[in-house]
């Protein structure tokens, strides 16, 4: 089992959601950061409140930081 599979299980991600990349970075102050890049299956259409299929029209990278 690789790190992508382990984090997917830990986060409870189900299709179409998936972990695209896992990175461990060390900052200038020797602080270690874990970066998980989460995406979805290309071409997947999500449903709106009425159940209609809607294509994804934009994506934007966002960053969340857990409080120390």
C-alpha cells in the first residue's frame, strides 16, 4: 500500500475524489509540512440540488492550514 492509498483511506475519500499527489516539504525554518493534493476523476459531472448533472467549469488550488 502506498502513501496515496493510505491517506485516501484515512480521509475516507470515495470516487470521484482521489489524492493526486503527496509531498513532504521542509521550510527555511526546518518546519516539516505535509501537502496532500486532492482532485477528482477527469470528466466527472457532479449533481446539483435537483439531481441534474453539471460539468466542472473551473478549478482553483486552495490551501488550508491546521492550527498549531
